[in-house]
């Protein structure tokens, strides 16, 4: 598929933070998506082992979650692990994997954050600029923000708030399990992101496209 690269990846951590502050002004996080109009959903994940990164993009039908395509890429890990700068660690190998896609997904679900990020540009937002398609961040652990108590039943969700701003939602995708931290990446909004993630999580805690991508990325 066609990509829209915005910059080189060989940056220092300080340069990366500066770039995030510039790019975050381009992120569109208030545009609803229509889950009923989605036909192809992609799950995106990266696994790192022995300083090598393996990216997986798994495209499935929606609804139904039938496998359409899998794109993988593997290369040396170029950037240290620094919270808030995941894009610069995983971006290069993801760019390579995205470039191998033949399918045209309607939306991408990332194992990582969107706007639920200190500078409002997690990996789902950042790579959304490359993809220019709706992207959603699906975080397994909190990076930033606070929330009210969350009910135990599946589908329960409450706002995730940081410095007075609602940056996402804390969502229970499976009863009595740890919640996920959902936020728009790019060209999406919070309510429709939550709706789609729940629709993609019929059985497990992780949405099915991400679960498949996680398995593929970890298969070194």
C-alpha cells in the first residue's frame, strides 16, 4: 500500500521529542469512524528479541475475522527503549512491513498508544501520518492519565484523563480481566475507537486482529 513518510528515523531521543511536539499538531483525533462501514481491519504489533525487531501486520475481514493477508518485516532494533518514544524504536520496521501490504485496510489497530500519550502522539498516531488511514491505539498498560473506577462487566468503559483533557478511554473487553487503554491514533475519535475495539474483541481481552499480529510478530 502507499505510504506517506514524514521524516528519517535516525534521531537522538531529544530530537525525537522535539519532532513529536511538531507532528502532534497534525493529528486528527475527533473524526468519527463508522464500524459498520469497515470491511478490512489490520492488527499491528512488533516483537523485540536479542536486539532484533519483527513487525507483523495482519489483515482480517470485519466482521468475521477471516485472514486476508499477513505482512512481516525484521531488522535490527535501531533505538533504545524509552517510554513515550516507542515510535522511533518500532517505526522503521513497521514502515517496511506496511510497504509490503497489498490489501488496503479500512482501519489499523496498534498494540500501543494513540493520543493516550504525554505528548498526544503515540505510535498509532505517529504511524497514522504515514498511513493516512484511521488508526487506533490499544494499550495493555497505562502510559499516562487517570480514570474513575471501572465496572467488571465486559463493555464497561470510563474516560482516561490527563491534565484535564480526555485522551482516551479505559475499556473492559472481557469481564473480570485487566482493561485496555483505548485512544484514537489518527483520523478517528474516542467513541468510535471504543466501539470498534469492543466489536473486534468477541472472546479474548485483546482485539482479534492484534491478537493475531502479536502471535505472528513473536514467531521469530
